[in-house]
C-alpha cells in the first residue's frame, strides 16, 4: 500500500518543462542604425526591465541614453538571472549579427527572455524584447523587435555626451563621419514614460538645420531587429 501511495503522488505532481540551453541570435537588419552593447538575459517571470506607459528606471535610462548596461546587469544578477553581456563585443553594425548562448540548467525559474540595447543615432531610443517566455520545445523561433523610447530625454537629434540627464546623442567613431553638425535641435520634449519610438526625423543639411541625423540614412520603420532563438 505504501508503494502505491508514493507512485500516485509522483504521478500527480506537475512535470516542469523548460529550455535548459538555447542560442539567441540578434540581427541588425537596418541600413544606418547601430546597436550599443547588448544585454541578453533569462530571468524569473516576476522580473522586468521596463513597462510601457511607466517611467523608466535610472538603470534603463543609463542604457537608453548612453548605452550603459551595467546597472541593468546588476539588477538581473540580483534577481538570479542568467545573463550574457555584450555578445557582439561592442557595437552591432548594420547588417551584422551576434549570438549569445544561455544555459538555465541550474536556474529553473529563469523562463523569461529579455534583450535591450541602445539605438544609435538616437537620444534615448532602444530595441527591446521584453519578457518573452522561452519556448520549451526544441526548434528555431524568430521574433521581430520594435524600437522603444525611454521618455527620459527630448529627441533633439543633436550631438551630445550621452550622459544621463544631459541633452544630445553619443557619437562613437563609426557614426562621427556620417552625421551632420551644428543642428539647432528638433522640436521635442521628454515624454516621461516608456513608449514605442516615433522614429528619427533628421534632415539633409549636414552643416546646420534642425537635426544632426541624416534623414536619408538614419530614419527607420519598426521593426529594427530580428531575434532567432534556437532551443537545443
């Protein structure tokens, strides 16, 4: 009788299924946007990097305005997430891809996948995959990612430092020669909440105008990135 009771108890227990190891490939399909160092993280369901319609955290602001993912990494580590930082080893240029391999074999709670990186040139724009439930069946799954606006900085589209709280866009070397100069600033104000990005406006005046962004090169329509998850 004792053996029967134990067998029935095991049969009634739920069998948890999860993807223990999977590859995450991030592809930049745009013509003129660059992705700053990527954060790729598998984390518990109760954890999120941001919520649309809500104010951005200081950690999200640092990523969206200057490409600094260190604060978000700390938050994910505190939550016990399985995280890969900067799989592209720097900027992910137009047309390129980077792959991160995550293994949650010892972290069964990490069932959600999130990805973020700043978009350049923007003031506080970023690509994001937010709280995707990782597929459990072996196979290949593809997702298109939209661009978001952190709502922490006016989209003035002029050169700047990229320091949180200061106006202007960071301009790393690959962008420097292809941006304009002396823009007076596109009319804009900080929205105060995370939302889908409007896209760059830009202009074609390389020595003045409202924007330092070149409209023929740096404008986009969503989606801005493609993610392929391969469950092994």
